[in-house]
């Protein structure tokens, strides 16, 4: 990693020249949010894994915010941390299958909460089987985001394993650029995850307004994402859902990666078919076994999209088969305004040849961090968030939610109904 004792910021904070809309020939439909897919067809491969699980469309993006203190819990401490491992046929986790290295790192969540501990303010996002609410703690008056999932929909969509894995992963990780989980609870009908509230909105929204980012801005965000992904990989966790919608901006402009529904402990190889079509690596599309390097491929897609305003393999008609064919062919057309350095980096990330993909070679992530295009980045300062962000969201007061779209509100009286039968209690033991 580079050292720079007299390091200059990558970009000036809120300099209009750094974030102003950049012209391009992007079709209108490419400004729409990326959609996860309910299933990924095996791409001409008769040996696809029969146990592969399906992805869920519109998994609610956990709106997450940088708050220094935990919410006070109204009841007894949480009993046990959940486990990372493969799920059995029922979708539950075995305590004996938790890798010892991960078990040693598991942190005890701060407490067991109840919905009565929070005042629900508004909806921040919705999905196929849940939504995210902005809430305020009745104990410390701070704001948080609570992700609420319907148990029956989680089971129907075959997302039990992913949901348990999300909780398990979030109970382990701690990083400046990852959203923090404070605790979980459940009732007979719903699962609840108490998260940071990150008030600056989605990177997707900023990118949509800007059309595309100048190179210094894209470099700043790509560098922070790279630090977060590298941290996950050091813990043998593959993220598998990198995209602008899953990157939130704090009040200070630094990012937080959220939505760990597809994150998984993968010490070697996995075959699960899940993700967002535009960001799938060729080995996933081909229904082959894959490793953590799919996240570095996704970083290449993200970097390209930030610079160009669209992902590298998009199709104007949205045809998924055409998209998968383009991903398999792996022929990237670089706009003429791409710098030579970033093209060189992207060619080493967006390659189907795993023996050449950066992040998968014997030097690991060093090939990325020490690449010439990142030469001016002081990685230690960036990790400490000492480098000013290129854009500061308009956040005027605590709990400001103006950076998030408005959604129809649901009837929260459906929550917290202990009088109802719990049909799925055994499937989510650690909530």
C-alpha cells in the first residue's frame, strides 16, 4: 500500500466540478435500480448444482446511520450468537458446524430488544418480503433502521438460509465501511434486525442524479468499497451483492455497505446461484463453483458503472439471456474518456480467467491496493475516514430522512402480535 505523508484529498468536499452531471448516451432504462433475480437459469451447463438456492427479487435494502452509541435494550441480554455454516434441508444452522476461527470472532450483540423499545417514524425501503423502517429509540432518543421480514414470505421464497446467514455475518463484522447490527428480535409473524441508520441515501441515487462520476469521485468510492470487501474476505466471507443500491452514504459522505442477505462464509468454493444480473461473474452465470473473487469482479462492474453511468454488459432491452451471453463473452467496450490507468485496472478485474483476475492471485488484494491508478490513495487515512468525501449529503437534523424516497406506509399494528401462532419458530433460532 502506498504511503503519503503529505497526502492531498482525492477530491475537494462538495466541489461542484467533482459531482456535477456528466454527459453520456445512456438509455433511460439504465437509470432504473438493479433488480435481484428470483432465479438464475443454468447457462448451458448440465452439471449445475441441484442444491443451489434462488435469489429473491427486491430484497429490502437495509437503510442504515453512523451513530456512536448502542440503543438501550428493554429486556435481558441476548443469549447466544448465531452461527455461520451451511444450512441443512430445513434451513436452520447447526452449532457444531460453525468454523472455529469465526466462532472465536463472534461478538455478543448488545441486547435483546422489543418493538416497544422504538417509535416507528417512516418507511425507508420495501421489498418482496419485508421493509425497512426509520425508528427512534425510546431509551436514548437516537435513530436506527429496523429491517422487518415476514417469516412466511421468507420461507415461501426459500430465503431461510440467506436470512439466517445475514444475521450471522452481521453479528461478526465490524468495519468503518460496513453497516452495523445492534441486535435482533422476533415475534410469531416477523423477524426484526436493528441496524445503524445511515442518513445520506443510496449511492445509486447520487449516481442517477450525476449521470456518471468523474474519475476522482469514482476512485474515492471504489477505494472504500475495496477496503470493506478485503475485510470480509479476510474473514472468509463473500458478499455477493455489490451494487450502488447497497451502498449508503453517511452524513460525513463516507459509505456503508448494507444488505447482507447473500453474504456467506466461504473458505473455498460455493455453488449458490444468487445475486444481481448485471454484477454476476462469468463463473456464476455458467453455474460453476466460485470463490470470493466474484466480489472483485463486482468491484470492476461497480467502478465501470460509476465512470460510465451504466454497467459494462447492459442490454437495452433488458433481456437476461443476452446479458448473460455478454458476461460470458467478457468483451468490454471502454468509453474513450476512461483513463489509461483505470482501464488497466478494470481489465484485471473484469476477466473470466481466474488465473489473471486481481484479488485471486498469489498477492491477493495487494494487486488492487498497489495498482498505479490507486497510487495517490493513503489507505490508512482512508480507513480512518481522514480523507474528506467528495460529496456531503444534505442532512440537517438527527433523523433527517429527506435523502430517501417516500413509500406507502403499512399498518404497524400487524407487528408484535404474540397472540398469533408461530409456525416457523424453529427456522430462525438465533433471532
